[in-house]
């Protein structure tokens, strides 16, 4: 194997671990962080790489977007952690808080009811 060949399991675009990776959104071409979140039945999540503050987090949650903590440790890969109600109620988080990616290309043209008819 040469230095330019990457094993198929490593080049796979579908994450098989909770390691956070930087990618581009396929629809809007913006950079996103992608990882599996959750220990049992993990969910494939994409978040915007810009950290959000308290006000931006509340606005994202009210808009229906989830928020996550980017846990960066010195000797382990970065991970995304779900910010559930107890995590948020615990006060200021020591990790970066990121909001779920809001892709402008995935919004329906009109109300969902009209799009279904």
C-alpha cells in the first residue's frame, strides 16, 4: 500500500465511530462537523463548526435544532455529546457548544401540507 492509498474502511463517508470529522455539506457546500452521537443507537449528526452562546443556543433550540458539546481531549479524538436538559441545567459547559446544521438547501418551498398535496 502506498502513502496515497487509503483503506476503504477509512475512506468511507459514513461514520462508524463517534469521532468528529470535518466535512462539507453535500447540499450547501458549507463546512460541517459530522459524528455519531449517543452510546446506544447512535444518530448521524452534522453541526455548524461555529460555537454558539447562550442566546444563540436558545434560538436554535426554539427553531427545532439540537445543540451538542464538542469534547476535545488531548490524547483522544474529538467527540460530540448531546446537550440534554440536565446538561443544559447544569450551568456553563466547559466544552464548545455547537448547533445542528441548518442547511438552506433542505427547506421546503412552501408549507409541508401544500408540498404533500
